[in-house]
């Protein structure tokens, strides 16, 4: 089978992970990389021995005859880049969020369909081993019918990315409608949406800031704690982004009519919580024993993955890329449906809309307080 010819546009930090996982998948060759900052493209190419670099995306498309383009640029550029790639006959694998809003996301999907090309988005956490195990558990009926889903994502503002955002008022994240939350909301919502079929659930959003003020007007607009509640017809969902909770967490909990499942994406564990059939105090003792047994099984499973070199940070991305490339070759279906991409994008819009309203209210309250203080000082 002929190897797919791959090009990458956007040579920031996440592009390194794409290169590693594309090569691990096999039967694909990265022939060119592109970035509007030519030095970024040259550095990526030098690190991974990629033959061609470009600062002009259209030129790369004209000269390289690519099968697939990986778009790893900020979301504001996704629509024009994706449309150009589809027009050139390329399939597209794109970083989340799909676009700045659901209208722009629909443009990307429409372009893929119009040109008969295929599209996938990097929801790679949903293809990690614990996420796949959770899907099997749900499909087997172990949980019964889901009634509530909780999704938690920790955001370390002192980490490499967080420090870059807070240290640079011109960073592209500040231009997102949902600012710093916008970059991670997909990770929360695409887990809740798997179990909540509603296209337009009720949503309540709350955000606030715990870190001290810095005196920078633009940075002051960035809140660092987010909570939202979704209510569908039969399933509800709760999401939390926290920059301060420790240890930094990335978890999901699915409550069912029979049992409840707890998934830890960072530690790669899946535990099904069942009601004890043993009465009284013995039942409470058995609860801890059954949990210990479940975690012991997780240790064995993780050790097996470690031995097979499948326990690295981006194993889910590797699995997802493999599935997408198989879909391109008509070996299997698309790993993520267009309907699901658009539904997640629409739900992100709704959360951000509520976020914007709370921020406007907070700013109005601040202005009112400042005015009151000024009036009192003048008396």
C-alpha cells in the first residue's frame, strides 16, 4: 500500500507530537512542514529530518501533492487553511477547537463534503485506553442508562503553555472568544456529549479568578476557574476547569442506573463502582477491597501497555491518527463523525456565551463599585 504523503502547517510545540505519532503509525511519510514564521518550520524540519520547509501554505500545496494536511495552527486560521487544503485535494486532520465558533466549524465540514475529502479533529483523549475501556463498559450495559456525567480538566498556569499565555498579552489565546478556557473546553465537552444526545441542553456557566491582580488590563480579563452545568432531557452534565486545584486532574465520572464509572486520564485507570451486596459493616469493608482489586487490575493493564511501548502521553493521538488514515484508505469508518464535531462546537459556543455574560456582569459591577468609591471620595 502506497504511503500517504503528509504535510503539517503550524510548527509550534504540538506539531512535534504529530510528527512522532504519524511516524509511529507507519505507512505515512511527512514530506513537508509550513509556518508563517519560516524559522519555526526550519527548526521542526531539522529536529525530525523532514525534507521540505515552507512559509507559504499555498506553495506547499502546489509543489508537494499531499494526501493529508495536519493543521496545528491557532483556531482563528483553521477555516482558510482547511478550505485551501480541501480545494487542493487533501484530507485534513485538525487540532481542537475546530474553529472559533460553530458557524466557522460548519464551513470546514461543508468544504470537506463539497470536495469529497475527509476530516478529523484531534480529540485524542477520547481514544486513550481508559476512554476506550469506558465505551466498552457502557456498550456492554454495565452502567445501565447514563443519568449524569462529570468532566474535570486541570489547567496549570505555571506550566509551559500557561506561563506563555500569562507572560504575553499578545498571545493568540487572548483573542479567543472564551480566552484561556476556549483552548481546553473541547476536552471537557466531548466527553459529556458522548452520553448526552441533546443538541440544545440548558446550560449555566460560572467563572471567576483566584490568582491575584497583576495590573495588566488584558490579563485581568482572564478568569482561571470555570464551572458549567448542562441539563438534557434524560442526562445532565457538569464540567470544571481549575487552574488551582491540586493535584492537576483530568477525570470523568459517568453515573448510570446500575453502576458508576470513574476514569482518570492522567493515571490511566478505570474503576466501576458497584453497590455492595454484603450487608452492614462487612459491606463497607468490601467496598475498599473491591476498589483495591480494580486498581490492581489497572496496574497490570498499564504495565502491559508499558511493555508494548503504548503507555506514552500521546497514545490516544496515535490511535486516532491510525483510525483516520484507515478511513482515508476506506478500510474503516471515520473515527469521529462530523455531526459530533459540530455538536461539540455548538455546545462550546453555548458555554462561552454564558461565560461572556458573567464577565460582562462582573465588569459592570466593578465599574459601579469604582464609581461609588469615586462619589464617596468626592463628598
